[in-house]
């Protein structure tokens, strides 16, 4: 097939997207497909023979959000419109965050009629909006940490927020943007004195700030491929929190796959992961993140509708444990997009 891979973009996850795109392009070339690699933030095709799109790798911190803000969403849309995709069989979305994952690009591609990978417009939008997703989890009986939402355009007094956390959630708590991924803008707040800095950090990335009870315990994730949960992965970050640095720096986290769970608990978390995936209407593939409490309860945090595909990413790790190597994985995802289009 001739496949266009969209990557880069203008979200805070730009570097991660370029790393994912690089891995996807090289793997699809191994399978034998013809590739067109497009950086949607720069209105340019990357060199057809190029194998590295982010030579320095993902930096310890996300790109400067103020710099990215100068590149409008319209640029991403114009970039896609500027390329003739008529002779492309499938669009492979390697975008993360922003317009690439919030349903915007999916809606545009729906209008063009071009098959694309991953979930559709509505599921993408729901998954990206953490508070809406959590409401759906609660409606479907999926356990999720207690939470409340702040509007940073009209912020409450920090002392009032601290009092609300103490009353409704308890410390430690998590403060993060409501519509970002890759733990961008994420903070774990141990006490009220740390709250102001955490809110300011999250505010850099979103007008909506999610405050959530921190669940002490283990970090687990369930990848779903074609309505099939893959082996569970446990993440053991170097400094206790699986933040941006630990996610994208080799050696900063240890991964156990399959996770050391009983057969019964493995089936339980996989069942919940698949239920969360379906509750948002996700298709093709996704990753569902959990915290497991000391009592053994699984708390669903979020569903990533376009999970990372870098060298340290969790979906390829789980797929490999299931006997699916990376080139086969991305090949299957591309072919799923074609089948989904035919059904419609």
C-alpha cells in the first residue's frame, strides 16, 4: 500500500509524535509499503529516504508550549489539504495530543473519505477530554479516582482548592491538564504548599485543570488491539511517578511484561480495559492506563486513543509479548483502517 504518515504537529507532544512517526515509517518500509512522511507543523514532506526525523531523540521536557501556540491549528489543517492524498491508500496517524488526537484531524479525514488509523472523531474527542471520559467510566461502572475540575480562566483561590482537596480527595493529589497526554503539565501534590506551582504548570497547557485523588500502588496498562486485550504491562518508574522524563528517557523506567498478576487479576484488568475502550467507542487499537491500589482494586485513569509508538512505548511491548513484532503490528493497524472504511 501507499501510506501517508502524519506526525509532528503543534501540540506539546510534538517530539513524541516525531519519534513515533520515525518508528512507524521504518517498520512499514520493512513490510514493503510505500511511505509518504508528513510533518503537519511545517507543511513539508520529510525526505522519502529519511529514517530519522528526530535525531536528538525526545528531550527530557516537552517543547515550549508558547512557541507551539504561535503555530495555529489552521496550519495543521492546511498542511493536510495541501497534499494530494488521492493516490494514498491509508493515512497512518502518528500525531499525539492537540488537533491530531482530539478528533479535529479525524473529522477532516472523514470529510475527505480517506481511511485513517485509530479511532474516529467522537471517540478521539471523548478520550482526549479526561473529565468527560471519567463521567462515562462512572456511568459504566468502571472504577476511576475521585476528581473535580477547575476552570483556569476563572481560577479559585488556592486555599479554597486546597480545602476542597482535603475534604473530597485527600492528599496526595494529582493536578494535570484536562486535555493533554504524555503526562504533559502533570504534578503530584503532596501538600497544600505545592498546589500553586502545580496549578500554574497545568495552566500553561489548558484552561481546564483536572484535580484527581492519587492512588498509591502499582502503575499498569492494558493495550487493546482489534477488540482483544494484550498482555498487561507494569511500569516501575525510577522516581516513583511515571512522568514525561521517565516515559521517554531510556533507563528511567523498568517494565514488567507480562505484569506479575494472578491469572484471575490479569483477566479482571483486561476485561475492565476492554470495557473502557468500548465505552468511549474506540476502534482498532488504544491503551488504557490504570493504578492498582494496595487492596488490589484497579482504577482506570484514561484511554489513549493514539498511544505512543516509540522505542520505549507500551503497546509495541505488549504486542511483542503476544507474539506480534513491531512491523506486523503497524501493518495490521494500517490494514484495519482499510477494513473499517469498507464497512462504512
